[in-house]
DNA sequence: AACAACTTGCAAATGACTTGCAAAACCATG
DNA sequence: CATGGTTTTGCAAGTCATTTGCAAGTTGTT
C-alpha cells in the first residue's frame, strides 16, 4: 500500500538486486505490493496458492528470507507477540507502527524523531545502523474508550492506517 | 545492572505486586538484578539450577510471564532474530537498545526523543500506549571498523554498555 | 542446446515455548 | 502452629512457526 506509482516491476527489482527471477518470487513481491495489510508467511502462502497452486510453504519462507536480504521486502514484528513474522513491500516511505493490543488494528506513522535518534546514535557511538525495529503497542482510541469491558482476547489482524505526526 | 541501591528486596517487590512469594520467583528476580546482560529463559534456567537444582524450565517460563505481567521484569527482543525472549530487571531507568549483528554486543542508551514520539502519538491518535519495542541493529564501532573481512557469522551474546545520547 | 548453479516441492526436523495433571507449597484463618 | 482452599511446581507430552535434507526441476550463461 502507499506505493510509488512509477516503481519497477517485480522482475526488474529482482534483477536489479542480482536475484534470479522465478515465479514464486515475482508473485510474492506482487502480493505484497497489492496488500492492504502486513502479511505473514501463512497468509502469503494462502494467497499465492490461488495463482500458483503448486507453490510450497517452505518456498514462501525461503523466498521471504531472500527478498528480505535483497532489501525488496521489510520484515516487521507486531504486538507483544513477536512470534510471527510479518512482511510488507519495501517500496514505500519509511514509517513505524502502533498496534492495538485489543483489536489488532495497526496504525502506521511517520516522524523525523526516529531518524534523529538514529543519526545521534551513529554519531556518538560510531556504529553503523542497518535496521530499526520500532513498534508501539497499546489500546487504539476506540478500544481505549470501550475499556469499560473486562475483555482482553480476540486480537484479529486488521488493515493499516497511515498518519503523519505533527 | 545499573540498579537503584535502595531498592526493595525481591520478596518485597513480589508482595507489593500482590504475587505469592515462592523460591523460584525470588531467585529469578535476584538473578536478573545481578545479571550484567539480558538473559533468556534457558540461561536463567541454567543459572537458577545452580541454587535450586529442582527447578524446572517450565517454571522459569511461567514465572517470567507472571513477573512480566506484574511489571517486575521487562521483556526485550534483540537483533533481527526476535525468536528468543530476553529479560531484564524492571528496577532501572527507561532505556533502549542497539545490538551488533556481528559480535552480538548490546549497547543500552537513553534519549528523550522516544518519549516524545510516544506522547505525540498519544496526543494525536488518542491511543493509550502500554509498551514500546525499540531496538536498533547494525555494526558496533569495532565490527564496523573490522569490516575488511567478509565474515558474518558467530553472534555471541555479550555484556551490555550504557550511554546517554547528547 | 548444454551445463553449472540455484530453486523448488515434499517430508521430516527444530526449537522455543506451552499445557495437562497430580503432588507440593503458600498463606490466610482459626 | 495446625488446617485447607488456592496457587504453584515438576514432569512429560504437546504446539506451531520456521527450517532443513534431498532429489527433481529451473534459470541464466556460454
Ligand atoms: Mn507498515
Ligand atoms: Mn537493557
Ligand atoms: Zn483497538
Ligand atoms: Zn560488534
């Protein structure tokens, strides 16, 4: 989602990254480009099978690893349960995430402050930062309001929303 | 590490949190207070067994969950591999982490910018943030310098260092 | 077309974490 | 400080997302 309209095709991106062009890879890239949400391997597998029925789940995993290394997809962790890996297309603006622990909604946001932390760190420590995992968790506005109930279960994954801080 | 010298004993903390005082819990809290690093369940189990040989790994897991809920320990995720949960005592200043992908060293740092992002988010989205997972990853100064080699393996966990940004 | 290098499907394996259950420990209460 | 309801523990057996070995199938290159 929120993709640059004039972006290279999946094939072009693969070749530019020096990776072989295979049907599973092209398909995974396209599925992530088209996705409105952050997808995990299982869900990508489900969607991929609709177009490439012979694809195997392990192929999905292996290729997500390849695409991640090649910088074509981004891996994310959400909510307090980091036991599942989610992915999104790398062809979008840098952004961060807030996840509602109650309803599972994901809010994407931008802010220059994280980049500031990053450059401060690099300048003061001499480190070379390659990746940042930034995720906030809590209750979304709706769930915070509806906090009259005592529930705390059903965390269904939902579509994302994107905002810009200040 | 970096603990307040006049902090309550593990027993006192447990009682204050309304939790039962048991040998495994007291021991886990003390081990985390004493630790120079961030520990996972397996390592805590290893250390705990030295003083309480009958303790079981599942007891370690169950109690870490209890202590986390009670706010007595903090759970962390490091490096690109979030498949392991690490813990540290909650009795310390709020801080964030940088992990070296090459040597595994963890650098702890403080910065008011993350809290700023947090309040901005709460103010502009009306959300109630309960938790933040902030971790930067890359090459530490030493490993970045030694980048002449082509290696990229052995990621041994190491002690942490704490710094203050600017 | 011919081949070496890389990928895939399939089935089996990993490994961190969880769970069911009966016995043991905790902590009011009397 | 004995009693007993409630919680916790040890042990053994799961769970489940992700990984891996291998033979067969593809890809990109000469
Ligand atoms: Mn996103
Ligand atoms: Mn720390
Ligand atoms: Zn919500
Ligand atoms: Zn290093």
